[in-house]
C-alpha cells in the first residue's frame, strides 16, 4: 500500500481523537530529570501566553465574523482537496526556472568566528499562491515577495551545507547563530545558510508591529500559503547552493522552522539530512492546547458549527504527517524537549511515529531553555558527518 493510498483511507486528521490536544506523552528522560522538566514546563506555559494572545488576535478577523468565517471555510475546501491527494508535486511544485540571486557582503551582526565570508542573499520569490481567491491579498506585501538569507562560506571552496530555519517571531540571524551554536558547526567544517521565513525580518511589511505578524494575521488560508512559499524559497536556495558546488545540503530548524524543515524532508529528495527541532506538525491541535488561543478557537468552532477535524483537514496540506518522507528514515532525526509546552512532546512523538525508523533525541528542557544542549549538538554533528562525509 502506498503512503498516498494509506492517507486517503485513514488520514491522520480523522484518525486523531478530537481531544488529542489533551493527551500527554512523557519521554523516558522526564522521569530521570523530573525537577528540571517540571520547572521548564511551567516556564513555557507562562512564556507561550504572550504568543498565544498574538495568535488569537490574528485568528479573530478571519474566523470570528460570520461572513468572513464563511469565506475562509469555503477557501479551506480547496486546500482540503489538495491534502486528500497527498501529492507533494501538486502542492509544492519545483521552482520553474533558475533565479538570479544577489550576493552582497553582510555587515554588522554579532558573529564571532574568525576567517569567514558572510554574504546576504536576496532573490525574487515568484511563489504563486495555490488558491486563486487568496493571490491578490497574499501578494499585497511587496517586501514578502523578496526572499532573504545569510550564507557563511569557507575560503577554500564550497563545503557540505547546513540550512537553519528560525522559529516564529525570532528571526534575527545573530539570535539563531548564538542560540544554536552555528559558529561551532562552521568551525567543524560546514557552510551555513540562515533563511528568513515569509513575513519575518526584512520580509515583514513596514506597518506590521512584529516580525512574523503576517504569518498569524492572514487566517488559515494565509498560513497555508506561507508554508508553501517557505518550501518554494528553500528549494530555490538548495538549487543555488548545489549549483555553486556544495557536495551536499541538509536542513534543521526550531519550532515553526522545525516544522518547515520536516516538511522539506517530505518534499526534496536531495537533502542529505533533515533534523527538525521541536517541530509543530499539527497546528490546530497545538493551538487548542495553548491559552487563550484554545478557548478562542473552541468558541469559534461552536459559533460556526465546525469541528477540529475539519480545521485539521484544511491545514493538512502542509503537515509532514500527510506525506511519506522523501528521504530514507536513516537520514531523519527529530529533537524534542521533555519540558516543552510550546510544541509538547506528544506532537513531537507523533512525527516520530509517522517517520518510522527515524532517530529521536530528547533533552530535559523547554522550548527556549535547551538543557544539555551540548549533547544534541554533538549528536547532530556525528549524524551530519555520517551523511555528508560517508
């Protein structure tokens, strides 16, 4: 039975119970580090409240008024049909032609490594939204139509390359460089690409209050298109990196970036490795777990007579749970925090079960505080070496 046929017969959005967001999964490490896990989990619940409030504000304009909600739910039917097909070629078509990528020296920042060439990459993103009714609205942000990244290269030529994708809101390159020790990976011999997600950083509209607001304010249809655009732009970057002579390229990312990384692992067979960190894979279930988002979303569902499975179905076209991975399970490694309450362990484990045979590593921290991070960084390095230098 093919993966696509299996998904059509028993899709994950119907298979999961409606109250899946209430389920709990405790990794073995949680018992060994019970105190650390409890404390970091409590801190996460507090920290996520702010992001949850922003998500709730972004959700209401498209799902609260009856007329707006009716239009949005009608749009979701197009995305549902695409999810039913489980065809990555239809949802994520290959970029149509080579792009001219502008490369300019990077200035400023807090990078601390010695002999490195840092360049800013910029290219026009010709992503075309899947839904015809969404195209005009989605393209209104001109700045989002230009993709951005930063590329660190070695002087002696292209090396195996690690692409890193940031999480929601936290898009500055220097933040991600420091938080995930990317300079250490550079010193270990890897070229580095830091990619800017749609509606973040330089892609954020000037009137928006914070980086990533466009991801949250465009409704579920806007979220669907932003995820597809992220995959499109990353495939352009992979084309560029390989065309310049890099022997291999892989991807990692945190949270929303981990979600995008995992999604790319279902789409692009050229990846040498895929290492999503704390990836959210079922955004509706995650939103129901958060507060106040969960309360707002449940009220909206009651108001309009819609269920959690219908909303899952409407966003399933960009979940890695919908597709079989494009690369072997041996090249997939998932990292999760036992105390994470942004992307709770039951969501991380859901991806691990779907990616049968993938590697899984837990650390005793939360979404922000990655305790024993050195352990998983060294594990990542060995994993990357195995698939880039074997």
